């Protein structure tokens, strides 16, 4: 019984990692850039929702606050691409990596200044409630996280493979110049991808904050999500989720059954192992470029 | 502007472009050699310690510049390689190995271990290297704690003094000697770096940076070339880490953290990616900013009575400066200096877009 609870809570935190990883993968798929600030986007999304709902701040209805937070994050993502990244169009990826790291620091500082550095918890309608299934007590929040994540991944998968906009996003990532020739507004598409990834980050943040407390340095969680994305193979949506689940499961299990101090290393250890033995990730999409 | 009339092919790759330039660099060399005299005269070597710290950062900066500026690969884990060099150096010294052997060996260990770890990732796109080194940087602290028997873990470990043929050098007891030791390392590495760029290996690094496919078509093996660059970069990081340890005299698992790795990257971007001068300029800026922030803070407090004590302000300012550079001056401080110099040399014919680079369009390596 204990084991199952461990698994479920691992799955729930794995889903959050997976969602953050989805955010990376979205951006990577469409713009071939890696957003090292995705974890901080998640943190900001959580804090916006928290600032809207919690009694200490605005005290809005939770179900009203969630869509507002998602929309705000989507707008922020769009504006970030439109106002900052568009100036870097065509520059090397290294500069974009460094830029997003810098943005992460600034977001962390902003969140700490606006909402304090103390850990706070999001007040959700389903906080503290749980279901008992044959002796296993499952938190309502954990089940909600798993369901929302699955639905969101499915929706994104369909979006990318079926809709015109999703196809345009893929096309602009594969070959920008060719996409231009085909009449795809590549710049706007990229901004839209950032908006989408901001929205996903907001969902991840809200789920994360409903499960436990959040503080500005929670954005560092994004690094674990990186591990998740790389394990799944960058550029694969289901891969990101699977990678997230693996990381989420490994953490509590290694903390429980492994040597002390081992659980912090385990996720990154797996990342390095995957990169060494299966460098493209589990759902590899890279192949050697031919001259 | 001086036009060099080239009569041999060697003129393209000579160490100095012309005699005057050689004169400038010899003057600079004489100036840094004579610098301690000034501090002997004032009798307060505090500032010399700061300058030595800047030089140590310039060493690792040169290493990272070789990787990021010349080869176009970003590493977020150079602090981990510094730690590797530092701890190897300490363990070798404690085992009774003379410093003159232990120090280069520490750099070599950092280089070999770093390359072995990075080798599988180097076959992939540059982003994967950033990721793997990021992971390495995060777990470095935990690994140091796990290896407590050797590294002292959380409680830290004392760094033995440098001893060259029985002559003991300690940063506090003998700051001038320590300065010269660091300067010697800086000089050797800068000379090697400069010469490397003139050699086929160094030029193949730039070829990889500008276009991997073209480089391959020219007969360069990308993986091996990247591995070479990474190895040299890690050696420099290991050497700088050893010197950093001697300078700090006591290190713990928190000395070389992720923030340091990011600071190193920030340093070379601010200095100017792809220029050896950039490593030095960036090191100066990184050494200077904390001092400026502290001074600015006390100035505000004393003259205006405003007390700014917001946690995280410093790293946010660092980040804002970094963003400003990437957006408005991607060539860094040295690039700005080049532009200013060209403006005056060509006056009044300087054009705004003289330094504009060709933009590249993106193509994915993934198959869909």
C-alpha cells in the first residue's frame, strides 16, 4: 500500500516535470531554441494564480483565477518573443541559451520582490481532500494533476499533428526559409509558440502550487524538467511526458530505498546515463546530418 | 588606419600584425610585470589580491572562450571542472606530489574526465552539451558531499600552500609571489591560445562554429575537433580551479556552484565572444560589478538615506546587464572597442553596418 502511494505521488510530481518539459519541447520543436527559463515561467504562472486566488492577496474565485493566470502567462510568453527574442532572430543558439538563463534570474528576482521569498501554498478547492480506494489513500490534488496532464498532452499532440497552425509550427522549425516561401508568417508563429508554452507553464505551475508550497526558487525545478525532456528526447511531446514520469518516479523511490544523498543525484545521473548510452533520448528524433 | 603590405603568406597568421602592435603588447607585458612595484610602494597589497583573482577568472575565461567563442559550444558546467581541478590538486599535494607536477596534472585530470563525460554528447547538437554540463554542475556539489572521505564534504578542506623547490607561496604571506605565479600561468595559456588559433586545429574550431557541415566537407571530423576543444577548455578550467583553491585557501562543496558556472558564461559574453581580449575584459567586469554594487548601495544609503536591501538584487542586475549585452552588443566590450577604433581609423567613412553578420536561417536536425 505504501509502495502504491509512493508511486502515485511520484507520478503526480512526474506529471509536473513532464508539463514543464512539454513547455521546453514546444519551443524547441518550433524555434529550435531552448528556453532555460521555462521553470521560472512555471513559477511565475503559479504566483500569478496564487496572487489572484489566495485570501492574502486578491481573493478571487479559483475557477476564475486559473484561466486568467493562463491567459496572462500566454500574453507574457508572446510579448517575450515579440519584444526580446525577435531582435535575436538569426543569431546563434548559444546566445539564446544565455539570454533565457538571464531572464530566469530576473523573473526569480521579480517574483521574490512582488510575492516575498517565503514558500506559500495555493488555496484550491480540492486541497486536503482525498479518496480512499481499497485501503490506498490518494490525494485529490494528485489525481487532478495526473488527469489534467494526460488531457493536456493529448490535446497538444493532436494540435501538432492535425491542425493547420500546429503543422505551420512544425514547418517553421524544420526549415525557416522554406516555411517563409510557403507563406507561413514564421515570426508570428514563433511568438504564438511562446504564448502556448507560457500557457502550459502556467498550468504546470498551478498544479505544482496546489500540490505543495511554492517559492521563487522553485523555478530551479526546471532543471529537472530538462533532464526529463532530454531523457525523452528533445522534440518529442510524449517523450517529454515519459521522461518527466521517469524522473518523478525515480526521486521518491531512490529517496526511500537508496543510500542517503543519492536521491538528489539520481535524476541527473539518469540524464547523464541516457545521454551517454542513448544520446538522442528514448524517443530519439535526431539523425546524423548528411553532407 | 594602417595598411599592412603583405609580402608573404605568413603575414596572415603572424603573432602580431605589425611592429607597432607588437610594441603595444610588449608595453602591456612590462606594465603587468612591474605592477607589484606600485603596491610595494603603497604598502597595501589588497588590490593586488583582487587583480590576481581577476587573472584567475581570465584563465578559465580563456578556456571557456575557446569552447564557446571559437567552437560555438556552450558549457554550463565549467565550475564543476574547476572543482575537479581544485580537488585533484589538493589531493595530489596532500599525497606529497610536488606542486610543479601536481598543478599541471590537476589540469590534465580535469581535461580527461571532462572529455570522457562529454564525448557521447559531443556527437549531438550543441544544446545537449549545455544540458549535460548543466546536470554535471548541479550534481557536482552532491558528489563532493558523497565523497566526504576525500573532499572533506560539507565541512570543507584546507588548500596546501604552493611550494616551488622549497619556496613557499601563500596568498596572504606572499601576495607578490602568488601574483607572479598566476601571471605566469596566464601568460603561458594566452600564448598557447593565440598560437592555437594560428594552427590548423584552432582554425578547424572556427570552421565548426561557423558551419559544421562545411567543416565536414573540408575534411574535419566534427566530433574529434569538438572533443579537442572541450579537452583544452577543461584543462584551462582545472588549472584555474587549482589556482582559485590556492587563492581561497579553504574550499567547501558550495565554492564551485551553478551560479559560478553561469557567471563564467556571462563573463565571456560581456567581454566579447570569440576574442581572447574578451576573456580578460569580462573577468575585469565580473570582478568589478560586486564592488560597484556595494559602493552604489552605500552611496545611496549615505547621501540619499535610501536603504536598498532586496535579496537577489545582485544576480538580477548581473542578469539585466547580460541581457543588455546580448541584445544590443552581441560582440561584447571588445567588439564595442573594435567598432570605436574602426570609427576613428576610418573617419569619416565608418558605416553603421560594417560589423553586421550574415544572418542564418534555421534548419532542424530532427527527422519528422
